[in-house]
C-alpha cells in the first residue's frame, strides 16, 4: 500500500504517498518526540522506495541505520496501534558531512553556490555583496573557473590590483570592500569552510538512490558541528534545495515523491533573512513539488515558518507545546489555527496536554483535502532510538557504494592557477628588458675598463701613462718639475 502509518487516534492515521510531495511540518517543544516522528516518516518513505535527505543536528537520527531493540514499552505500543508485520530493522543509509569526518564529504564549487548565497554565508553588507557580484561577473567574462576559496581569493586580489580598469567596465571597485570580503573568506577558511568548496562536487543523482531491494536510501547529513555556524547550515540546505529545484525535471503529481527533504531547525533559515531570500524560499517550496520533491520543516514552534510558506504545508504533526510564556501562548494559538478543526477536540488545550510520543496530526486525504486533526499515538520506529556509535558509523561508511567517488579531493586548473601563471608571465616580461639593459651596461663598462687598465695581452692607458711619467722624472726637466712641486709643498722658493 502506498501509505505510511504515522500512528493511531480514534482510527489509524496515514500519510498518503501520492501527497507526500505536498510538504509538511513537524513541530513541538524539545523532548516531546519530534525525532521519533522524523524517524517514522523517513522509514516509511524508504520502505516505499522514496529516497530521503535529512540533517542530523543532535546525532540521534543516525540510529536509522541500525535495527532497534525490543522492550516492553515498544511491544505495548505496537499492540495498541495494531502494527501488523512489525519487525526491528535498520534502513539503507548514506552518511554525509560537510567537514568530511562523520560521513562522505559534501562539496560544491564557488560558482555553483553563487554570489547571493555566498554573501549571506559571509554576512556581507550591500556594498560588499555588490563587489562580490562584480568579481563573479568578471570571472564569467574571462573564463575563470571558481571552484574553491583559493580561486576566489586570487580573483579578489586581481580585482584589487586592476581596480581602475575594472571600475570603468563593471562599476566602482572599492579596495576597502574587497579587503572586507577577503577577511571574511579567511575567517570562513579558518572555521573549516574551505572543506565545503571544491571538487568532486555533490552529484544530485547520488541523493536519489535506492538499494538493490528497491528501498529508498536515507541520506543523513551530520550537522552537529555545522549547526554551530547557523548561517552556513541554513545556506547549505537552501543551496541544496535550490539545486534540486533547478536541475530536476518537471514530473507533475506522481504516485509517490522522487525525494523527501527534511529541514531540521527550520527557524535558522528565516532568522534575519532579507525579503528577497524569503521570496526565493517561498518560490522554491511552492514549485518544487512539481519536480516530485516533498519538503518537511522541523522546528519547535509552527510560527518559526513564515505564513506564506506555512500555508503550503499540507501534512502536519504537532507535538506538545508548554504555554509558559506569552511567546509560547502565541505559538499554541498559531498551531491550533493551522489545523482543520475537530469538534471533539479543544485543540488549544490538547496541545499543552500531549504526552511524549503523542501528537496532533492532520494529513492530506483523498483529493488533497486535509483531514480533521486527530490526537495520535505515534508509532515506534523499527530502527534504533538513539545515536549510532563511531564504530557503527564507520562500518556503514566502509560498505558505502560511493566512498571512492567523494572521499579524495580533486584540484584541477582554475582561477588560482591561471591568475598565478599570468602574474608570473607578466613579471618575467617586465624583468627581461631590465636584464638586457643591465647586460648591455655591463658589456660597455667592460670595454672601458679594458681600455683604461688593460688585459693580459696588452697594457692599458693608465699603465702606459705611469711608465711615461717615471721616465720623465729621471730627466732634468723631470727633476725641475719635481723640485717645483716639493718647493710648493714646503713653502720654499727658487731664485732665478
């Protein structure tokens, strides 16, 4: 059956695969069971043959790769829900890591991420962002590949050195702005960001894999360190979502999605985001479903997601919220208003009363109509509830089918090498005339030196004059000259 059993309320609650690309939201306070819901959804899609991509912010999602363990609590819940054929099993998993330590390295090139997202990662102001646009335009016009941070730093150095010429063609180049971008890039490099830029770049087809049995592979991004750099984390996931949107073909509504994308800690995408970025996210979320991709946001509060995007999320799982503060009370009210009302439930009251592993659930049913919200006991996952150990993660990586493709970096000729070679050729061209002039001067000086001081075969003018002077001193005239000189020195006089 093309459906995923989420849990049981008054009756079993399912998510229909044909509406899996209509996006969704998993929300709730910390410790209320959001991770369990994410695992149940990921397992369900994988069993239907749908690949999944999800970020693992806390490390516990990695348990999807391993079979769970039986205990009384799990057996009791399985019986209460009526889960037929329930077994403990792991799912096919690929581990990824921007820093290349807890998974296969995830890389992209500077050109692919583009100036807009890069400006957001570097936290540039408008003037500096405009300067970065000029640098990218210059690289495009001159055929310079921008693959890694070395390429971009070399390009910015070239822009600074040739700012007068570039300013006349592309707009005023400010050395202060160029220097600010260079400092931001060096800071990003120091934090490990240089590992994200380079080749081999991520091939999107590797996210759309199924295993030999037809199950969708779950791609898990180790994000426990990446989340410490919120802008890099949010920008990376947005870049990946944009790449899927721009490269996947239009397929319309399918029987099941081609890929499901989970965006954990979704509020980081929208915190301090400029209006243009929000519009971009809204556009991608609205249109990417026609590419067969479902996007599921996960956050503590439903109002972490802007209303224009929240309205496009057809499948909702809302775990408990505790209304302790005015902010919490507002979030509870927002959550209640986003559900289709159920006359049997006081939604505002129930949200605060939900236990761990319970949620309010509403999914799209026949003809895409959302069902009235149900208070639902969430299914236990088949996988391990908890994180994989480093040894277990290493074992999964060792049998990965794509390890040889990404684990070794590649550094082909690009802007850095080209600009470095041009600089060397320019310096050589300048030094050749100077060396020739120096050689010519040296040659002229040698001729004069030989004329004055002579060579091994002939005497010079100085030696000739010295010998003539010696002969003259021996003569009478010479003695008179000598006396005259000595007399002048000693103060004496000669009578005539």
